[in-house]
C-alpha cells in the first residue's frame, strides 16, 4: 500500500510539468522557444523523465485537461465598496429610515441602535485580505496554500470515480455489498493515480492503449511457446516505467 498512498499525496511535480508542456493548453506564460530550451536541458540531465514528458505531449483522440489553479487576488476596492454599502444600510437602520435586518454593523443595546465602530474599523483594515481556516495545529502558510491550490486533484478523483471507475450507480442493497463496491472503487482510484504518476499518461489513455495488446502462452509437451502483440516505443516506455517503479529500480 506504500506506493498507492504515496500516489495520493500532493503536490505532484511531474503532473505540473505535463500541464506546463500541454501543446494545446500550456499552463505557463513562457514562450515556445523557452519551453523547448528547458526541454533540451532536461533531456541532457534526465533522459527518462524527458522521454515520458515528450510522450505525454503526443495527441490523443479524446483528451482531458484540467487547468492548474491560478492565484486569486482580491480586489480591495470591491471589498471597500461592499463595506460602504453595508455601513450605509446600517446608518439608515439606526436613523429609523429602514427596517433593522441582518447587518453586522448594527449594534443593539436593549432598544438602542448604534453603529459598531470597532467592527467597522476592523472591516476596513481587513479589506482585500483572504484567510483560510484549518483544523491543523501548526501548519505553515505555504503548506495551507499549496493544499488549497491542489483541490482540483480531489475534483478530478470524483470525476474519475463516477466515470472511468463507475462508482455509481450502486446496484446493491446490503451494507457489506455497498462497502465492498466502494472499497474496490477507492482501491482502483489509488492504483489509477499511481499509474498516472509513474507513466505520465491519463488512466483513460493507458487503458485504451493497453486494451488492444494481447499475449498468449501455449504449452506443447514440455515446451511453452509465448507470443504477443508487439509494443510500440511509447507503450513500452510506459510499461517499463511501471515495472521499474514496482520493483524499486
């Protein structure tokens, strides 16, 4: 289970490189010449990795690309405008010109209405800032932001479980059968992530490619004859990547 659990961890640098070099939707602002220069240098230092990367750029009949999460920048002017509008409504409510509705800036002390000046000042000072709440005891800011930016991996897993792995519909009625079905789906999901991590191919491409290959073993007396469909270079590289990872080489 070690490799399977490792495949579910984040981040995944190789998948990020594949996204950067996606020919029809590159996740980078670098020019094509710059990307080629980096790829040439990668071929000199890490040939196996570069080969897997180049294979991932080959076109497929049906491809799926999930864009990398881009940084979000909150427009503090919009936040200030929203705060101004809420304060204006609160002032009308305090002046008796409007009904008192749910407004965080209206402070009620008995029957007396007033503007919560402390909250007003705090809201203006925090305009444009965005915070993340976590149940971790002492996480670094970098770890929390990285985990947040990798949420697309979870969304991808849900899509895979519902489509490629057919988690639904569940045609079972007993609890044991339902749990067995979901356990198989989750195990297949972990294996799929591990295969994608090792080969650089999507699980759909991997299954579609390998499905047309067959091998047989025929025993005639004391002899066993082996025959099979010849693997092309790209497929052989993917299979070897899985074998090497499984054996620890």
